[in-house]
C-alpha cells in the first residue's frame, strides 16, 4: 500500500518578486554602508542609488501587472483591516497570510515611499564638496540642493528605523507566532505545519 502523495506547499512569492527583494536588500544596505563609511567619493553610493531606482520602477510595474500576491491591490488595505489584524497579533498562532498581511502591506508601502524620497533627494543633492553632486542637481536651485541634502540624511535615518522594524517583525513572527517568513522569500513557498 503506497502512502498518499505529499501536498505541495503553496507558492506565495514569485521568482521576480523574490529577486527584487534580495537585490533591494543588497542595494539599500550597500548604499547605506557606503554613505556612512564609504570613500569620500560617493560613486559606488550613487550606483547603489541608481540600482534602487531601477528596482523601484520594476516594483511599481510588478505591483500593477504581476502575479496576484505581488499586486498592490492584494496587500494595500484600509485602516479597518490593519486595526483588525493588529488585534490578532497577541495570539501565538501563525497567520499564514497568502502574501503580505494588512500590517505588512502598510510596512511595504512605507518602505517604498521612503525609498522614493531617498533616491529622489539623492538625485538633486549638492553638498558643495564639488565631488558628490547628484546628476540632476543643476536642474534645481541651491536652496533645493540644501533641502535635498537635509532630507536625504533624515530619510536615511527613517529608512534604518523601518529596516530595524522589518527585521524585528520577522523575529517576532518566527519566535512568537512560530511562522517562518524568511524561507518563503527564498523558496517562494511557505512551509506547511
């Protein structure tokens, strides 16, 4: 007598979205490290920023035409859904959302918007060091260059906070909710328990 075939775990994340995620991690972490500790000439920092711009453009398109779980319409929910989901957080049970839960969707939107602001300010920045000038700095006034410089730094701090919250949420789900969020972002499939 043969055993029943194993049920295949459902695919949550498509390969393109997983590649986007990990490339964005590399570009953002690399860009942040280069901005904080890199050489005075920020050429590699700029390349990381250009990579982020390309990835954001891809994510915008994929959020409109990609598979269901990649689409913004699937995970961008209103305040009522976010509050309802917040009430489930204390329970020590995995949520097993097919994609982002309402709170995770809010986190994605926040991170994407901060990244848009970060690369946008980076494009027009001019720190008056005659080296690290954004490619569009000449398109705006000096006051806008100064404004962009200040906001580029502030948004970098905000981005760091969002990344720490993101990693904290992953750890919370792993150890409190007993839900592995990392493996699906690598394999595309959720482990069934």
